[in-house]
């Protein structure tokens, strides 16, 4: 029987790369995101290329009601989730604390913290009932360091780091693995979202050095997911060679 991975935020970037990686390894997939057309197209590509089964569910993780309704509405056979990849997350703006946007703050907090909690609350109970599972939380170097104007985004990723540790402790007696993967600079649509569609500003973030790409992070996620049953990677930081710390990047 094929294993099942549930990946949030699967319509682009790291989530989409994870979908391809787990499909390559023979997993059936539950893919969630806010863009139905992208989910449908991705499901079709994965089914054709890897001959796996794909269930898609279009909802916004910020909505507790949508999360519960859509996940609990899945057929029972899809609730035997082996791996949950809590990938959905974003950054909005890059302003000092005194000039920050209330809307940006709420979007980041609701997505990066509350969304992760809503999904984990549902799926962790499936895993407890099933007697197995692995939760992989996407953090960030921003969850290890704070940088100028990163204030609220860094706070949300520090929260992910703390929640990851809390999940590890709380789910220990159930035999459920918990891992956080913290990437540095990854060239995806992340910066474009942060700068609200300003592609030129987003592009400059990666000028002069070779950043990570989504597949680099997906392969790291697959590495931690594929360890033997007695091995749990608690926490891993993956950086471009040119990046030593959040704001320390060697640009040629």
C-alpha cells in the first residue's frame, strides 16, 4: 500500500517541488493551496508522470473553518497520512516596526502560525489514531535570527521553531516524528509575494550569488522523511554556500 504525504501550499515553490519529490518516491499525495487551477494542473502532471493518486483540496489555511471542513471531508482512506509537510507560509512587506502594516502583520501571523496550527491539529489526531506519522514544519533562517525590518516575519518563524519543539515533546509518546527545516535564501516567488508583485525588487534579492532553489529544499525534506523509523531529525538549517547568516551574503 502506497504511503501518503499531505503538502500545504503546494501550488508553487517549495511545496510544488515537494509534491514532485514525494511522487517520485511513490507516495500518493494530498495537495492543498489557494489556487484551484494550479492544483488541478499539478495533480494531472503528477499522475501522468509518476502514476500515483492525487487528492486536491483548495482552501486558505488562515481559515480554521475551511481547514477543518476540507480536511475532515476527505475520504477515510486518505486520512492515513504518513507525512505532513507544513509548507504554507509567506512574508509581507519589509518595514520597520513603527511603519508596519497591520494587514501585513495579520496575514503573516494567520498564515505562518495559526494556519500551521489548524492543519497540525487535524492531521496529528489522524496520526495518533493511526499509530504513525511524521510532521515536517517549514521554518526559516528568520526563525533562528532576527534581521532589520524582519520583525513580525521573524517572530512568526521563531514561533514555528518553538511549535516544532513543542510538537516533538507532545507527540513523543505517540511515536510521531517531528522535524523543522529552516532554509536560507531560496529563489521562489517568496520575495515577489513579500514585495507584493514588484518583480524587479524581488529579483535584486538574489543578485550576485547563487541562492537555493525549491528542489534543494525539497530534497532536504525528503532526506529527513526517509530516515529509518528509529531516527528523527529534530531540526536542520539549509543555506546557500554564499550565505553564512540571515544578512551575511557574499555577492560577487
